[in-house]
C-alpha cells in the first residue's frame, strides 16, 4: 500500500496537544484542530463544546482534497492556506507537511494577521512532531517482533462489535 | 488509511461505498443512520444538490464498541455516482481501508455497473491501491425490482474474484448491515495482519 496508516503514540499526542494549546492562547483563537488528511481528527483545543469535531474533520479533509484537485488542474503543487470569512467566525486552514491539516476558528477577538503569524510558527513545530513520528515508526517497523495489541484480535472480538 | 491513536485508545477506519448513479449508496447510509443506536453514531452529513443527488460525499461516523481496549470507529463515506463527478470520486478514495461496491441489479443499469467498476479500479490505482488486495465486498441492490438480473449473471459480470456478495433492498434495510458487517470484519482482519 502506498500510504501507511497513521499511528499516534502518547508522547507525540502530548506534544501536539501542547502546541495546539499554545497556538490557541497566543493567537486568541476560539478553537484549534489538527486533522489527518484522510479526515480523522487528531486533536482539538479550545471552545470545542458545541462543535461537531468529527464532522468538521471530515469536511476539512474534503475541502483540502478538493482544493488540492483544483491546484493540480491549474498546474500548482498545492494551495497551502485556505481562509473562510463568516459574519462572526472565520476559519483558517493550513497544511502541515504532507500528512495533516491545521484548522483555526477565530472571531473578532483575534485578527487574520495574528492568526497567520502564529499558525506559521505552529505549523513548523507540528511538522517536526510528524517527522519524528515517521522516523519512530520506521524504526519500530525495522525491529522484529514489536508487540501490537492487534495481533491477538480474534473472530469473537470482531463479532462482539456488532452485538 | 486506518488511524491508531494510542493516547485516546482509538482506531479509526474509512469505508467507502462506490457504485453507479442512483444505485442506492446514500440509501444504505440513511438506513444505517436510522437503525443504529444514537450513542453509536455521529451526525450524518450529506453534501447533495438541490435535487438530492450526491454532489461530493455523504459521511456517517460510527463507534461500534471496543476491541482489546481500543474504541473502534468506522467512518462511512459514499461517492457521487454520476459520471461527471469523477474528480470528486477520486478524492474520496484517499486513505480508504475498505470498499463496498453497490451494484444496481436492474438490467438496464448493467453497463453503468461495469463502467463504475472500471472507474473504481482506475481511481484506486491512482492512489496506489489495488482492488484485489483491499478489503472489498459487493452488494447487489434493488433485488425487489421486477427487472432485476439474476445474482448469477451479476456475479459473472461484476465479480470474477468471487468476493463476498450480498443481495439487498436498501430502502427496507435488507442486506444493508450484512454488507457493512462483512467489510468491517475484513478491515479489522487486515489491521491485525499488518500489525
């Protein structure tokens, strides 16, 4: 297969959460999300209370995929930043390397300039986390006999999912 | 592709319903949404035209339970079946873990089924996937219609590999969960093999 599945360990998860929390505070944003390009939510920070984060993650990935398709048609490699302006809330979306998407929702407590500045710094930090993660996975794949909890999945386990 | 989060102890997998226009992909999702308990499902999103044809995709997140202490989530997507939405169809296959091909059993839709199947193989290839290696199940939908082709003929035309195939009548739910359950099993077995 071309793309290996994404695996996130606790240590990386902590680093991502820490970076998102920092971004959310410094950028005075409402919510910051990190989404896998395949549409899975990796982490979210801020006022997530009444937001359907799962749907938002899937739609963001669809949005980025569609924009990437448009870029290709125009001969561009990609459009790395998207910005949607609303009456109250705005969304700033940017690519983090080839694997993830950073989404920041903000209102008039912040400004596009501040968001862009802070996002740029966080994108670099988050990209470094993903680079390390990729190296870690490569290393663990190279080591024989790594213990995965899924090696012992049985037919009964799967049956139990469907009641 | 699947997402394993050791921190949140969650596994997420992506299943895509593929098939020609009006074959019943969205109806499959609507039935699942209707029947599954509220605590096992998220909101269903449909990006559709004003005439209720799928424009980009439908999305339904399911959280079915736990395996080995990990919450198992399935994200179900449909593609737009109409021929001219090919660019969108291709995008939705990104990162797919399992495919359900929904065929329209009506005799006059046989060409559309074949065309959609070829399109699926081609679009998967562009993402680096081979349908032969992917968890994959076929559903023969609209079995209740008088002009339905026999399952044997459908198998001959669409299922040379003899993958699991289910008869279905999506609006009544017949065959809908059986199809989903089978592909979900295949996806988890694949996860086990890869681990």
